C-alpha cells in the first residue's frame, strides 16, 4: 500500500489563506452591526482623515450631538449642517445666541479643552483612540474612490466593518502561527478555525468597528512574540510594542502588559527591560492623550462615561459594583451570555492552563494564564457584566485569542482517543452554529428587549404571549379586559433575571425566530445608515 504524504504549503501561506477566507466570510452577510459603541471609532477615523483632529466640536460634526432647546430641554431633529434653518432662523445663529445647545450622547465625552478658534468645548470618544486610528488606512482607501465619506454613510460604516473584519481575520492567522510553535499544521489550523468561526470574534468583533477587533489583533501579535521558544530581546520588545498598542484600543489590555512585565521581572530581567521599554511609547502617548483631554493621566473616557451608564442601569455610579463570583458565573455560564455556553470548546483552556504550569515545554504560556485570570476577575466586577445589548460574551471576547492558545497543551490529549476527538468536534460544531445565528440573525433588540403581550382575562388571570396575533386570539376568546405590549429590556433590573433563564435564552430565541430576526436585522441596518445620511436638498 502506498501512503500519500500530505504536502502542506508554508505556514505563512496557510495563515494568509485563512485571513482571506475569513474576511470574505465575515463580510458575506452584507450587514454592519448597528450600535453607538462603534460610532466614536468610525467618526474618529473620519475626523483624523479629513480634518487631522482627535477631537470633535458641535459645529464641525453636529450630527454626533443631540440638539435641544435650552429652556424647554426638548430635543430637535438631527442637525447635519448648522446652516440649516429652524423656524426660519439659521441653526448657527440659534447656537451662537444660546437658544439651542448640543448635548453629548453617552459615547462622547466633554474634555477640559476648548477650541482655540470657536471657543467650543472639545469632545472626544468615550473609548480609547486606538481602534479609530487603526481604521484610518481603510477609510483612506475608500475615500480615494468616493470622496467625502461623511455624506456616504453606507461607505463609511461598511469601511469600518471591513477594517474590523480584517483585524479579526488577521488575529486568526496569527493564532495559527502561534499554535504552530507547538503543533503540526493540521491541529494548529483546526484551532485557528475554531477561533475564527466558533467564537464571538465572528458574530461580534468582525461585524462593526468596536474596540474588539483591533485589540484582538494587537493582543495576538503580542502573544505570538511573547511565547517564541527562543525568546530574545527583540521578541520581548515586539511583544511589549504590540501589547502597548492593544492598551490604546481598550484600557483593560494594559493589565496584560503589567502582568507580563511583572512575570519577566522575576524570570528574565533583561527581557523585562526590553519589553517595558517597547511598550512605554504607547503608555506615554495614551497618558498624554488622557492628560490633555481629560485632565489626568489616569482618567479614561470609558470609566468616566461608565459612571453615568452605571447610574442609569443600577442606580449607583460605582462601576465596580458586581460581586466577583456572581459576575464570573454570568460571564462563563449564563445561558444568554456565558462563554462556555456560546463557545464550549474553550473549556479546554482551563486544563491547558494547568498543563502550562506542569510542563516546561509550555512555560512561555504561564504569564498568559495569570493575565487571563486577572482580566476575568476585573470584568467580573464591572457593573454590567452582561455588556448591555449584545450577542454572547462581548465583554470578554478579547480574551478569546489567549484562551485558544491555552488549548494548545491539551491537543495531544484530545488526539489520543477517538471519543475525545469526536467530543471536541461536537463542541466546535455547536460553537460555529451559534456564531452563524449571531452573524446573520442577531437584530440588536430582538431578544435583548423582547416584546411580549400581556392579556388580562376577565377571570383575573394574566397570560403572557410572544406574538400580537396570539394575544389577540386569546383576547377574543377569553373575554379579555385588554392587551398590553411590554419590552423585557435586560438592562432594566426588573428583567435582568432573563440572563439566567434556561427557557427564555438568546440562542433558543434566534433558533426559533431566525427568519424574522434576519429580516428585522436587515431593516435595522437600513434604518441605522439613514440616521447618518444628510438630508437631500
């Protein structure tokens, strides 16, 4: 019998093919995920590209603000140009006279600075500047073909999505190269595909320009250079450089830099010096950004904005109010948010972390285990551990690259028994199917603020139904006193128990309502883009 030898192309060609394939898949649904958490990133990229500015003013980008009559406090229609007229008076004149005032939305923060020309308060995005800056090259490419992106919201937002898809897909390619340091090409590719298809990197990170995709890209690069078997000063420096860039995208990523730096300080002080020196420029730049706009090196827009959001959702301005064990349970096993529910194959990372401390061959993974534990603990304390309206475990999706790499030590154990391979395949298959639901059917408020209809029968009994037609039918036959529509918004305390419901869970909802949710999502995308479209004159 002649045995056929598998001829694998070079690792870099596999990684490149993986990246290209995933970008195509991520964009195949034709959607951009609506949501204001991405708005400051998209418009920061546009602002840098077209005006060379990191800050916003109401006169330059009035559509980012909620304009109100100062005395009545009532909101006006969206303003795209202050030369527009309100009650036959130019909006710019009303603004100058103080009759109308701009109110920043939650994703915009007033800075301590004013514009030297107009005297207006300068505003910045509530999130770190890294994600928006990372997308500038993609928007610059789009601008070559369509010109002013501010009047073409579909091009602007889809360019942001392409940037997110590229970063997410590139992180999968780097995960493959990292796994190849220990594994043969086939199992390394399996893990990279499980990462790219079986986690919320697909359904969340790649679908709009959140902080997540650029952050994941830099985290995977930092991890790749950190775990090189022949760790050199150059590799340590590159690891510090990219982990520092991750912190500019999402402040919590700075904890990874701190943990890795502390670990190197104990194990290899020469590498620690190179690592910290390379990460320093980003730390300095971020500190100067915070100091200039917010008045302090340690003031982050996300934390400042979080206090107002925390008060709205919980009645307290404390952003670290969740009991740790409760939040950890929610992040891991909540039926509608749990990492181990949406991507159960990641449970192997726990055993992999143990093996990393038992076996010298995986010693380079040890600081990753410490950083992952610390980041999980921090996220568990955040006031809305469920991440507001989202799909799956959005708050901790940035941990996924490290969790997948931590599965590497277990792959030999998985491969030694057929039942383990089958079980692993089933877990990955379930994870991929769940992400398909998220990528194609997640419609923002379909489950997060599900509509139900309460029918009060003449007998005094109350029946709760999911559809208006069913409610009307029951009402017509049961002598109902009335039908009341209600939104079960999970951000409201009275409905938060839904996050723990086995019967009313997010995955089950989108399985049962896939077609109508897909239609609702398509309509929501059109409405979202229309919100940012200037009126035609």
